[in-house]
């Protein structure tokens, strides 16, 4: 039997690659072990001696080797990819959700791939199906509004794909849900405005097709009603969770109305920024003449002037929880329902109304 080739020193091994990307075959050759042994080390198999593991891992670090998730998936007949499917107009929300998922996946061997979609398109469910099957995904995180579509969840169950749904209320089995309790956050905003003495209050909602809109609207209206205030229908304006739609809604309330409200609650911070724009154009001082509350507590909230009071919904924590439930299903099984509860962050955009 021919003698096994003596492994090269890490520095010499890196030099021998001459700038090209290392493969698993290179790692096996340069470390003097079999490809199967390298594969076992990558996948944390206990069937490898500790000294061999340390030697090979040192080499992989030296040459910058990173195993390809798709190749690993083929080798183990499963993928090391987690998908995120979203249809949401708020860019910061999606970015924070992705950061949270990446937090959970760090050092786990899993990677994140994203799939934006238009849930109003007739073929979008088939598009998600192709995405899942082509990538051979280990599981999928469904972000609102896509998470609210039962037909999409049914399709994933049909093809045997794990999924976690993020939504404002429980829509599925507890092991597949992260609930954000949007109604509670909106009710807290209502309570705060009433505690300041506001009675002429308006609401700018998101699109009525979104479950989050229904929950935030209900929470705010019910919160006012519990304290004896009925919100007139003309004080509720539907918008689109965007800055531009917030501007249009604010113009109806602040310019097109015979008597403007003393306070406005908006369904997200982007629309609140639209209210700021209209107030500034029309010489309305925030908070002296108009109190404003947003929802999300995105970075935008602290960058506006005056800084915006907003309901924090811990989006990054939500993404982290959703991803962890997919890669650690044993933990998901013992949860009642995973929850990330919102709370109000008070800044300088609210004060008692002028007498």
C-alpha cells in the first residue's frame, strides 16, 4: 500500500492554491486525509480524532475554505438553506427580519436565501413552489403579508417543506408560528394619547388586505373605546404603509378637513414621516399643535425631528426566533406559541393638546 502523502504546512498549502478558491478535494489533499474525513469534520461527526479535526480545521481557516451549502445538501440529501419569502413594502422591516434570521443561523452551517414576491399576482404561489424545490430548502420563513395566505402554507405542507409563519395573530400550529401581537401595541398607543388628554384623534391605517392593518386598527379603536372615546369613521384614513401614502392621508386630515385632529396614530413609521412632511409644509408644529405616534420603531423614528414616539415590535428578535424554530425543531415542539410582544417607546413627538 502506498504511503499517505505528508500534509503540507498551512502557509505552504495556502501558497500552493495560487489565489484560486479551495475545494474539498484540495483540503483532503493538502491535509493528507481522505475526502470522507474532511466531510465528517465539516458536518461535526464524532467519528474523527480530535487531533485530526484540529489539523484540518486549521488548514481550512488558513486557506479560507467555506463548504458550499448546495453541495452539502446534495451529499446529505437535504439542504443547508433557509428561505425567507416576503411581500412587504417596508424595506427596513425586511432588512431587520433578515438580520434576525442571520443571527440565529450564524455558526449553524445554514445559510439564508430570500424570495420577494407579489402576493396579488395569480402565479405567485407557484413561483414560491419553484423557489423551494429548486433550492431544496430545509425550511422557509414566511413574512407578512405572505405569511397570512393559508393557500401558501397549504402548498408548503403539501410538498413537505418546513415553514414558520410570522403574523400578528396565531394562524397555525404553535410549532410553526411567531405571533407579534400587533393589537396590543396599538392599544398601548391609544392609551398613551388619551392619558395626555387628547380627544380629537385620527388614525392612518395600512392596506386593508393586511392582517396587521386589521389588528392595529382594532387595537387602537378598542383602546380608545375602553376609555370612553368613539373614533369617528371620518378620522380613519387607509394608506399603503409607504411614505407617499402617508403624505396623501395626512393631507386629507390636516389640510382637507375643516378641523384638524390634535393627534394622529399611524400604522407604521414610514407613514408617520409622511405626516411630518405635511405638517411642516403647512406650518403645523409637532408636538405643540399635533402629536404623532408611529409603529415599528424603525431607525427612522429616532432620526425624525422631533424624534418619533413609536410602538417597537422587535423585528430582529422576530426573525431570530422564526429561524431558530426551523433549525431547532425540537425547541419549537415544546413552545405554546412563540411570541414577540410590542411596547411603546416614548420620545418627543407627543404632548398634551393646546388648551
